[in-house]
């Protein structure tokens, strides 16, 4: 369980996410329960490709 201080720091990290390392922001979002969409799978779906490249059949 996170303390109030840890949650406050996580909120500050998320507010300044454009200026901080990706891994730090991802950890802060996980602590706060923020779920990010899988942009790669979303983009592949828009192009009509399978979500996981391993689903492509060898020809």
C-alpha cells in the first residue's frame, strides 16, 4: 500500500510527464492505477494488421 507522500509524488510525476523519463512516469501511473492504451496494437489494428507480429503466417 502506498503512503500519501508516495501518491503525492506520483501525481507530481504524472503532471510533469513530458519532462521526465518514460520508466519513471510509467511506474507513477501504475501506482496511481492509470492504465495506458497499447498504442502499437491500436495502430496495427488501424492498418488491418494482427496485434502481435507473431500472428503473421510465414509464406
